[in-house]
């Protein structure tokens, strides 16, 4: 099963996650959760998915046109690790 994950969907004043949006075979689809959503995409892709879903540094997400659901501050050290890891992993 190959698909492109788009984002986690939230609702209500408490920003409760209720589903995920993804693309498969060129069509956007939504899968609804009955209980909970477990995010397990590794240290880099999990952070990417959270940011695409509006969870992360507010200023950065707003500059990309992503509305925020929760503010999380990443350290510069983690950001540098991601860049180094991605560039060496691609070799």
C-alpha cells in the first residue's frame, strides 16, 4: 500500500484528532478514527507530519500558510540534526 500522508484532522475547542487525510492513487481520502490516532513515522517524518498538521513552531507554520493547532518549540540542535541526517542519509 503506497500513499502520501497529508495531515491529521482536528475538531472542537480542544483540537481533538479525529482522522487523517492522505492521497492514494491520485485521490485524496480521509480515514476516520474510532478511538485514537497513533503516529509512528520515525523521528524525522513524525515531526514533518505534525508540522503539516499544524503542530509546531507557530511563526514558521504561519509563514508557510499552515494554521496552528498547538505550539511546540524545536531546538536549533534538533533542526541541525535533521539537516545533517537527511543529507547523509541521501548518499
